[in-house]
């Protein structure tokens, strides 16, 4: 019995590190993710629970992935989700709006949510430049609607 316990304890770190190798790198590494771009309204202040109960609505763009992705946080804990709130500057919403409801591929950085205004466990900051819309074989340059 003691031998089995010792063997189990020896294998545990190997299993844990094998599971962690499946996670994607977080900031500052750039990854490419594909999903459906959605516009989602979340509950904001004061309670971050329910817009119907009086919390302020906070509307953001979210990339809905076909399967969950994970990142290791600073404590080496796994954070996993299949929905990523995009961290955009105000002007970038106009650039992404034409892609709503479409399957797109974005390069960018993954990082753990930090505030109550971050409504998905992982955030995604798209890299500036091109997105790939999957209704065509070309990359679409992001241009301002100015």
C-alpha cells in the first residue's frame, strides 16, 4: 500500500505539468484564436448581478470559442473559458462592428480578468492589424470608419 502511495505522489507532478502544457501562453505572448464575435451586455455597478434589478448595463464584444482555452495565472492556477471579453479602445468598436455574428480569427494576448468590469475569466487584447473573416479566404484590414 505504501508503495502505491509513493508511486502516486511521484506521478502527480508529471500529470499536473502535462495538463498545464495544454494551456496557452498569457501576456506578452501573442496567440491566434478563432470564434464567433458577439455583442454581450453584462451587469455592471453597483452590484454586478442583474441589469433588470438596477445594475448599469455594460456592453462589450466577446469572442465565443468552439472549445475552452486556458492560461496559467501568476500562481500557476489554471483559468479556463470559452468566452473572451475583448479589451478594446473606444475607437476599435467601429472597426470590429462589421464582423459581429461572423466567425473570425484574431491574433492577440490573453490575460486574467482583473476588475469587476472584466466579465469573462480571461480577457483578450487583439493585436492591431488584420483579422481573418471566415466567409472569405482573405484577411480583412481593420480600418477606421472616420
